[in-house]
C-alpha cells in the first residue's frame, strides 16, 4: 500500500466530516464558533482520527461508521492545543506556522473555543446514538474512555504534571508518566475506540489498545528525536526548542542512540500486536513504521 | 412541606455523592484534582442538582438513581464559574466570599481545573452505564442535552455574547438571549434530564422542560433585582455591582416594578406546568415560589 495516498484520502474523509459537524455558520455567538473552526482547520495531520478509522478497519468495521468517534478525538486534541498554547500555560504565539487561537482572536475567545470543542466532542458522540441503535452501550463505553483519556486521569493531569515539572530535573519515570497522560492517553483512546466502534471482540480490542500504547510512546520518543535532528522547514517549527526550554526529553535522559533503539523496539512490538489481523491491519503497520522515518 | 429542611437534606445528599465521585485523593497530578475539589466545595446552593432530583421525583422516579446526572450538572456549573472568573474573562478575585480558583491556585491550574470538571461531568454520565442497563439510549439523550446546554449552543455561546456585549448598550432581546444561553440552558437541562432519568413520558418531559425554562428566566430576573435591592451580608457579595459595571439588567431595561411583575408571572406559569404532577411536584412548586422571596 501507498501510505502517502492512504493518509491523503483519510485526511480528506476526516476533514469533510469535521466540516459537516462544525460548519463555520454565522449566528449570535459566531465569534466563538469561528475560533473553534479556525483552530480545527489551521492544519494538523489528523493522526488520531486516522488511527481510529484504521483500527475500526482492522477489526472488519466500516471506517465511515467510525467518523463521529474519529472527529470527536480530533476536537479533543484541538481543544488541548488551544488551552496549552494560552499565555498562562505554554504561552505560544505560533502553531504549525500560524497564529495560535488567542493570537488570532483573543484570550477569552480562545478559552471559550477550547471549552466549546471539548464539549462538542461529547455532543458529537451522544448525538450519534441514532446511528448506533442497539449499540448504545458501546457508544457509552467509547464516551467513557474518551472522557478518561481527556480528563484529570489523562491529558488534563499530564498538562498539570508538565507545568509542575518546569524548572526542575525530572527522571525517566516521571517523563514517561507525563507523556503517557499528555499524549499517550488520547492516541491509545483512538485505536481502542476504533476497535470498539468497528465491532472488535475483547481480544481484538485489547490488542489494538496495546498497539496504541506502544504507538503513543514511540510517537513521543521520535518527536523528541526530531527536535534534536529535525529540519525547521520540514517540521514547520524550530528544532532545539526542548533544549532551549530545558525540557526533559528521551535523548537528554537516555541518549540519542538508545532513544532510537527504544523507538524501533516499540514499533516492532506495536506491529506484532496487529499481526493476526493480516491485511486489514496494513495501514496500522505502515503508520507505525512511518514513525521511525518521519520528518515532521 | 418545609422547603428549608428539604433543601438542606438534598444538599447533603448531593454533597456526599460529589465527594464520592471526586475524592480529594493524592496522586501524581493531585494539584489539579485539589483545585477541582476546592471549587466544587467552596460553597454553592446545589440548585441545579436539586432541580434535577426534584424533577425525577415529580415523574415518580427515585432521586437516588438520578444522582450521577445531578452531580454532572453541578460539575458543569462549577467549571463555568471557574473559567468565567479568569483574568481574561470577568477577572473576579472572590466568589461567595472566598478566593476564586485562579487566586487560590494559579491561572494555569484554574484553566485545567475547569477543563477537568467539564470532562469529569461526561465521564460520570458515561460511567453510570452499568447502573442504567437497558436504558442506555436515555443516558445518551441526557449526555447530548447536557453537552448542548454547555457548549457553543448554550453556556459557551452565552459567555461569548456576554463578553461581546461589554461596553455597549444592548436591548431586551439581546439580554434575554444571553441569559437563555448563559444560565437558562443549564437550569432547563437540569429539570429535563431529571424528568428523563426519572422515567417520565414525553408529555411529562415537555412540561418539566417548560418549567425549567420559566424557572431559568425568573431566576435571572430575581438575580438582577437582588443586585438592586439586596443586602450585602445576606448575598455574600456587594449589591450594585451590575450598575457599576454598566451591565444590562432587567430592572435597568424595563424598570423595577415591571421586572417584579414579570418574575411573578413566570413563577406562576412554571407552577402551572407542574400542576398535574400533584403532590410529587410540591418541591418544584416551593422552589419556584422561593425565587420571589429569596435574599441570596
């Protein structure tokens, strides 16, 4: 399979669905909807929705059916970026080379746009009930796991830990916990929810959850490696920022070569988890392999 | 019935449930859980959960069964207060005479605590699935209506409109829209969700929704009246703040006497909506009447 063509096609599918779920309509409170729309469409690889669709496909499900879940994941991801970029948090003016939400609009609007996207993710899931008649318990399970991944047990907790780690040395165990909460939880929720909505059995769901956990950690390690070795033009951001900000990273804690080896092992483990799915898991295998060669 | 005793008993019921759902446990990200806990327990009349339980009771449901829904409403309410108080929004240092979340902790923690409570509300609903076996579709309907009331169609939109109205004159139609979104939506969601979880039929659900809409508007009008006529000690905040901030209010737009008459008519209409429920709606009738004599 051609991963580039596959990703392009899936990105289009996801973008069309997101546009349908959150049209940039005018209305009394149009400003906040505009801000939500801006951040949702200012770029983004759509990695989480694509993982969700691929997991649904791997268990024999219809990726089209999984679109509400996939789009809910992207809304939660986008909300977290908007809030993380706020002056009181990481204080970033640019993301993907474009003004962050509070720079494009203002701080109050950005806080509300984040709140709006987080809420809309749950609205999208619950409103999909009519499409999942007889499978409401599954939809509630997906809702629960998304909320668990997003809240204080996951992303909110991870961002808190990240802020608390600022300005002090942390060890590998702490670094892993931050990443598991901050990015790993949602990536794992993506494959797990995809497996559930695709109709996977408990063994398949467990395998795709495990794939997601390994993918998530490998994603973070290669992200750290990119910051050391990457090219500004290809990444759309300056490399070396982690060192400049004195952020703990895998290369800084265990060394470059050990980080590369670790990422490679995690990718192999992720691929092994989906071996039994044969051809239907080809996209998941290609996505995992891609982590080791990605340039952005 | 003695409303004071009833309210006290229900507040205790809700507080015990909230404490069980969000224990102030220590853990890696304990700081954000602490902040969530602080704001959730710093005071509050628990009006939304009490309305939800009373609506469940009115249709013959078990109020205890409705507790997860009632507590989810209070979490959404508390999140909205935390974010509205932020420096970028209304910039309030005190609420109910106590430091606001960003004053007690810091701005980043307050943003995350709000995000955490909003997310936890949906977690609570979804995780209640096992208690509602065979009624999953109802639970999803409640989730959808809570998300609709909280998001850009409701509270988020209302706060955006409120911020956009700052410093300019607005008319009565705009004022009503702001309040319907900002406070009315969640109060209406409280009675509607209570009716659904209590097992009400469509006619009962419609009547309790209509009750909630009238209650919500009467609540806002009497809130505005209190700001003109109220006593600082009884309210726990200084009166006259609306005028000082040049905020549009009902008394300012239609006059004191017309506001009083309007609130009275709305309370009568709300009571008429629940007349057919007879004794089981006694608490809802007392709650509506109380709006006209409340001092805080």
